[in-house]
C-alpha cells in the first residue's frame, strides 16, 4: 500500500479485482477517484495483470486508458519472461554438462508446468536447489553467465543459500537464489531434502529437460510449507 492509498481504497480496489477474476463484466473500476496507475499496481501486487489481459471480453469492458496500461505491464512481463527463460536454458545446458541436476522450485516450476503461458506467473527470482555436493560447483556456471554474488547468509549454520544477480544487455534484472537446502532454519531444512524431492522429480520440459521440478504433490506441499514459514516473515512487494 502506498502512502496515497488508504485501507478503504485498497479494499475497494481488491473487491473490483475479485469481480474481474469472476468475469463480472458489469464491474467497473472504483469511482469517482480511481487512479489507473494505482489499480494496475494493485493487480501487479497480486500477480494477476497477465491473467486479466488474456481475457479479451473482460478487457473490452474496461476504460481505454486502464486497458492500455494493463497491456503495457503485461507486455513487460512477457518480455522479461522471454529474456529470463533464455538465460535459464543456457544455464541448464551448462549444468547438464557438469553433471549437476538442478531442481527448480516454486514460481518458475509452476509457470512452466501448470500455466498456459509462463508470464502469467510473475515472480522476482528463480529458486534452484542442488545437491549438497554441487553447491560449491554451481556458482561457477552462474558467474560464467554474468551473475555475481548479491548476498549469502553467513555463519556456521545459516549458509544454505546464495543469491546471484545480473543485469542483461536490455537492462533487465535477473536473480537466481541457489539453495543446498530448502530452508535456512535448521529444524525446517529437513522437511524437504534434495534426495527426497529428486526421487519424485519430473523434467521441466516446458523450459529445458535438464531442469527438474518437484512432482505435483511435492509442489503443493512445499507451497503450503513455504506459506506457513512466511506468516512470521512476510514477503513484501514494492514495499507492501
């Protein structure tokens, strides 16, 4: 929520977005003081801009200025997806050449397995889990593709992930979180281990067959576990 948005305005906007998702074509944007930018930002917060834009009938029912801004944001998401997917496929080939079997978690795995178009599942990074023995080898491949270490939790216990980032020739920002465990918390790290997930993994064929993804049951359980973890440590989107 921005400083210019009140809790009541956000509630009204969310109610309208809910109506849009239900395909209520008689629903109109909040009036009289609705602002196109704030409405589209709210859609982006919920990750549904592309989903709404894909509904041609719904889009025809929207004011022209709002529809155009929604399409502009969705095009940006699609362009980012194309660029990021290309990088991931290049990295996947190099992982395979080194005998590393990367497990893609969460948003990217879902985007390329259960969504009709991957840009419909926007996200800020790609989470990759590798075997313990490969955790120190994998960064060589990431740095070879222009990534640099952005952060790495330190200490004897908390050192189960490293964040790598890069900006491509188009100015787009790409982030990969490399994990050797699925959680930094010592007690939770054993809930989902790489060997266990690997035993039931499936190729992420929608992106690259050398990339693996958790099986559907594991993915669902992992999503619930991840949501529970963030009840006390919430994720923010653009500061909200």
